[in-house]
C-alpha cells in the first residue's frame, strides 16, 4: 500500500490563511493522518520539501519509521538557496503563482529532463497558477526557517540519501552533508 501525502498548502490539501507552514507542522500533520488511517509504522520517502518534512518527522516520531529515503533534499539553506527562495517570493508578489512557476522552471528541473519533457512540464503551469499566492508564500516562509543541523545526528532510522547530479538547487554537497550527519 502506498500513501501520497500532500502537505498543507500543496496539491489537494487545505490551504489555511494562517502561516507560515513550517516543516514541523507538516510532520505533525503527517502523524495525525497516519493516526487517522491506523498506520503505526511505515517506510517513508521524502523528496525535496518532503525530505525536509521527513527529517522533522524522524526527529519527532522515530518509532514510526521503519526505513527512510531522503531524495534531493537538504539539512539547511545555503546562501544560494536563500537567494532563490527570496526571488520566488518576489515573483509571487509581482505576478502570482504562474510567474513563480515560470521563474522557477530552469531551477527545478534538470537540463536533460527539461529538454525531453518541456511541453509536459509547461502543462503543469496552469495547475501551478491555481495555487493561491498566500499558500505558496507560507510554504516558502516555512522553508526559510528550516535548519536540521543541530539534531540530524539523532535520526536513528536506516536512511538512504539520493541526489540527482543535475539538481541545480540541491547540489551534491547537501547529500554529502546529510550522509555525514545521519548515523
């Protein structure tokens, strides 16, 4: 059985006006969802922001994780990532979610994937444009506060770390830091 979880502010989940949406809040939401579904323990995969959420989940609810996969994610923002998120915030304020999508396009997808799938990716722009600006801002504001460095060493679940060699935002040094920090 596979469960795909949309964090608050994303996909089909609620988009409350109050924010920001911090990773710890997402982790607690996930625990509540698992409780409602009567799932005590599971294997977890977190991609990008989902990986951030899973780090917080692993810290708060270690007994619930059988194994963990962290894919294209990071323990803390570096200067480039902070600047990028601030640029995305400015795009949201200037032109809403559609402009943020356009600005983010060459950063989010690797060159080979973008070259091969450009038309399909552009079809996602309409879906992205429907996201309320405030929920996207709340997600970014939550990500700007993420720093797992003080407690990464307390993650006890067997953890696989995956990173794409063409990831522009989350470069290999982030994966290496996670690998060195999680026992």
